[in-house]
C-alpha cells in the first residue's frame, strides 16, 4: 500500500524535497513538523504547502526557478515596499477609526 502511494505521489514528493532543500536554513521551517496520519499523504502535503506558502517559501522557489531580469527585480522590490507601506498605513487608519475610546462612536449618525 505504501509503495503505491509513493509511486502515485512521486512528483509531489519530489517538489516538496526540492522545497525542503531550499528552505532547510530557514529557522522557522526547521521547527515545523508535519505528521502523516492514517497514511493520508495528500493531507500532509496540503498542510506542508500551506505552511510554506504562508511563510513565503513557495514564492521564493518560483522566483528562483527562472532568471529574473534586474529591472523586473527592482520593480518587484519597489512594489513590495510600497505595498507594505500602504498596508501598514491602512491598518493604522482602520485601528484609529475602530478605537473604543472615541467620544462619539459613529460620527454623523443619529
């Protein structure tokens, strides 16, 4: 049964092994462990992909698969910086509007 599962999921496991070799130096990844329960390898792969996707490993892997031109790299980095600044500013504005100690919770509404 295990041999069949490994043969069917060989391409998924090979992709995960490539990601593991890329991410072994990352401290957060070293502390992550995914358990396979009841021989459900698909679920473990999904969980592992979700963890690595949320930490940015998949994006980094996809970016390094092909050569990225210097102009594209600069544009991407500038976009990420602008997006981080925008997100931080919007988060600050939303927290300011939703604060609990305002004198009139819903200004303009009667």
